[in-house]
C-alpha cells in the first residue's frame, strides 16, 4: 500500500517537478490554481504552471505537506 501512496504523491507533484528541479528557482508561490509564481534572481515571475482545478491544487498541497 505504501507504493500507491508514494506513487500518488509523485503524481501530485508532477506539475511542480520542473520548478523543483530548476536550480534558478529559489521559491515557489501558489496564489491560486491559475497563478503559480517563482522567485528567480530575487524577482517573482509567472511560472506558466496552472492547476486544472482547486482539487488538483489541494492534492499537490497534501503531497508537499506529506514530504
């Protein structure tokens, strides 16, 4: 059962994975499902990432909190 949970967490983080791997990103700010900002070189810029729904965003938040 742990494998499903782990896989589920990974899937929930998939949308943020490129941002998490980007060494130039020092912070990720999620204001709403359609507004995800990143801090690069001390500037907040739009990341281009958008969640499909509030539910998808909540799944991602749950996955981050479970880390």
